[in-house]
């Protein structure tokens, strides 16, 4: 995996807490991108926590189903933890499908320092990458309310960045994310710290 580089030649010397919210279909590359961005930031001694949607479901949202209400509850829980970490100076990277725009906008308002990145890949590409066979099961009717197949995914209307993981390598996408974070003033380099 190619490593992401900072947008400038100068090293990052500090970052205030913020939440980088990666949203997209299952298999779009959110978790992979989250790990690449986190690695790049940690090389500069920035405190980073990843809140992965699958891990949160297993640990904080066990027992929730996949109804719209349960999905919204799950995203609100992720948002709450992200808000706590963000206000304590941690860079939080979420990697969760978060299919509904309204609840994403709700957590954006609650967190404040929030950057939304739409991790885009076509349904065909996500199906090709699907190692668990979930899309195949959803298309066969074995999995109900599967986002992108039998349940909607509402694309962000105005994300701070869109990365296309079908056309970009992980390193290219991660570099674009870090560059955008710098442009938005979320990361402070030696020149502007």
C-alpha cells in the first residue's frame, strides 16, 4: 500500500481535535482509507482514533438491527463518541456506511469540527470487492435491508471531499484527504503553527 504524504513539504506539528467522517457503500474502501490516513497522521505524533462501523456495532451497538431507526441510533452513538474524543483534542476517523443524510448532518452539527468525505465506488465494484458475500446474499433476498441493494444510500450533497476508490489508489486517496484537511485548517504545519 502506498503511503499518504502530507500536502506540504513541512511536517505537521499539531492538530486540534476534529472528526473525519468517511461515508460510502459497504466495500467502498472506508476502513482501508481510514487506516492509511491514521498511519500518515500518527507518523507526525498526532493522536488518532478510528471508529469503524463494524467494530462499533459489535461493541457499542450490539443488539441493534438494520431498521432505519436502529441505523440512526448506531450513527448517533458513533457521533457521540466522536464528539467526546474531538473535544479532547483527538483526531477521530469514522468509517461507517451511515446511509442517511439527515443523521450525518445531525452529528456534524453536534461535533462542530467535522469533515465529511464521500468514499465513492460503484455498486458493481463494491460487489466485486465483497469478500463476505453480503451483496450476493442481499441480491438473493437472504439479507434484508442491505444498503445499496434493498435499502437506500443517500449520497452526501456537499461533502468536503469525494474520493473515488475505483480510480485512485489508497495512497492517492489518503494524500487527497490529508491535503484537504490542511486546506480546511484542521492540520497545522510548521509554517502556520
